[in-house]
C-alpha cells in the first residue's frame, strides 16, 4: 500500500490518499503535479483505494506539497525522507 500526502494552503493537516500499487501512486503523483503546474483552476476529484466510497475534490491551486511513500517501509510513522518538526 502506498500513501500520497497532500499539503493544502491554509490546512494544517495533510490529506492522505492510499493506492494499492506503485503504478497507481505514481500516476496520481503525476496528475497532482500537473495540476500544480497548470493554471491551478482545475478541480481534482480523488478517491482512496483503502476506504471505498471516500472521495474528495481539491483545487489544484491550493496544493502546496505532495509526498508519496510506501506504508511498509515506514515503521516510525514519519514521512519517508522528510523530517517533521
């Protein structure tokens, strides 16, 4: 299982989306980074593989950061390769 964390402007808690495989996680990462680089007016409708029925819509201009990590390689609960203060 892979997690994609979205940090949004004005939201102190990241939004976490799960994908079952790396291909799905990479595909979502590419979609999100493209939305950040575009005009930002695009609304993204996202779903979660872990919890069926879970949906969220995000405005591309509000995405500040994206992090992809594997749940299996993260025993401390910290983001892979990043330190949180």
